[in-house]
C-alpha cells in the first residue's frame, strides 16, 4: 500500500504504528508493541451494507459488500470473527434479508451481526432474529462472550427507534450483571449500531441512555466501543473508553454538521470506493486495540 494511503486509512490506533524506510525505499508499518505478546486476537468489523438500497450514492450495494467479503476472505490470517454492526438491509424486507444472508454467508470466518434501525423497521425484530441472531444471545438479541482473554459485548440500541439510539432498562440491567464479575484489567470490546456517546445529537448520532452504559464501563482499564450508523470513520476518547465509528460498505454520509441533514452522499465511483470498506482490529494482552480502516479503493 502506498504510504499516503496507508496513513489515511489508519484512523486511530491505541498503540501506534512505527514507520521504517528500508534501504529499498519500501515503507512498512509495524505495530510498536509487536512481538511483546503472543496472546493476540484479531477480528474484522463491517457495517451498514444497506442491501436493497438502489440510489445514486451506490447503485450496487451488493457488489461493494461482496468486494468487502472477498477482501476479508483474502486476508493472510483469517480473523476470529467478522462483526457486522448493523443496517445489514435497507428496508428489513424478507428478500433483502435473504440476499444479505447469502452474501454474508460467503465469509470464511464466523459472522456476528447486530441490527441497525433499518433492520427492524416498525420495531419488528423477528426478521432480523430469524436470519442473524447472535449465538448465545438473550431472547431480545443482545449477547456477550469471551475470546482470547477479551470480553466482547454486543448491545442493541435501535429499540423504538425514532431519531437516536436507546438501550432500555432491561438491557442496562443485563449489562450491569454481565460486567459485574469481571476484573478491571479485563479488556472489554463493545459493539453497537448507533454511537453510544453524544457524537452529534442534532442528527440523532447519540444514544439517549448511552451514558448509563458508559458509567458501567468506566471502571475497566481498556474499553473499545465500535459502532456503525454514521457511515464514516470518527474516533473519540473518554477516559479509558475509546470509540471508533466505522465506514459503511454501502455509501458515505456527510461529516457532522456539514449538510442540512444526514443522508447518502453521492461521489464519483473511485471516490466512493475510497470512502467505504472494512476494518481490522487486533488486541494483544496489555495493549489497546490496534484499529486499521481499509478502504475498498
Ligand atoms: Zn446505515
Ligand atoms: Zn443506522
């Protein structure tokens, strides 16, 4: 990858990338803490595929999801899992869920898929749950699991969706019980669709009761919260909690406050491919997550 492109795509990394210029002039990126620990888990995040969307911003969302799936399948080391952080479909129709199920079924790694508000139109979770329910999830759909010494939590914040995210008291009570037995040193990774913090409330890019979840996460040394919904990479930190919104596989949205309202942004095709893609995440014991956003173009 060209140096400029590589730096563009490293949106945020907790442990940093060291650049070295070899005698041959080839730029390579290397994690600073590489080699410090063998206990590393790697996974991939994709988001906002909007299968069924046919507008000018991306007339072929199936092709760009397929390109993402192919790129992930071609990674030299397969991730432990691929998480899709929601808006799998555009309008929750049975046909769209069918297509999405078949396209995502081509992933070599196990898939964990959260719903976005586009997947539960009319607050009906049944079509989502019958296609993509997370393994070992509660009946309502949220879940947690351990992998590689990391505690992963998938929380759903598209209940009764009108403008912003909502977790609800049942899920918050479950989260409190789920986190209670964990030591503060346990790395925590949280997946959601809508940002948990007030990223841009004017556009609903926040979760009404998200601060209650963040209060439960504050005591841990290392928390990473990864979400979708806003169709662009934006990072943020609050204490020990690091947030990273992901790009879509479908189309970008405007930067906060740069348009009258959020919505699909139409770009020339090459620029579209530079604005969408997938994200690789690596966690090594004792280090922050290393997050690399990889554009399709
Ligand atoms: Zn979306
Ligand atoms: Zn959304």
